[in-house]
């Protein structure tokens, strides 16, 4: 049986900026879509592109429930959650994408 993983994530427009919370089964792809402006709506309108927090889940129902809960939170609670692991609001995407590119299998000519 194939393992599934899901991510609840928060993006910011800048450190301490506008926040967006989402859920996905492919964090790198989804954040890349936000960064490239491929998703019309809130994130593209407000330039929300920095991945500042995420958590991994094995069950989609748990991930969706957590995403919905966070979306109802006050801003200071979201800020505390981010700063627990990322006190300087560093964009986590570049290091994650770099690590993935170094471990991804490469196509070799046959």
C-alpha cells in the first residue's frame, strides 16, 4: 500500500505580513504555484509567496480539520505557531526545493 502524506501550511507576503493557510498533498508543487501566481485569488492578489510554516499529516481528514481550525484562529495565535519553529519568518521553500532537487532521481539517457 502506498503511503500518503498531506501538509497544512502557512504562507506570508513578508515577515509579519498577510497570511494564508492551506492544505495540499504536494507541498513543493503547491507553494511553487503560489509563488508563480498560478493560483488566482487571495495569494496572488496580495503577493503571498513565502512558506513560513507547515506540518505533515498521514490522514487527509486530520489535515483538513487542522487547516480549518487554524483559519479560524486569531492572528496572534498564528504568529505564535509560526514563530515556535521559525522565529525570523524565514522563507522555507528555497531550502526545501534545493534539498528535494539534490535527492530526486535524475533521468539518464538510455
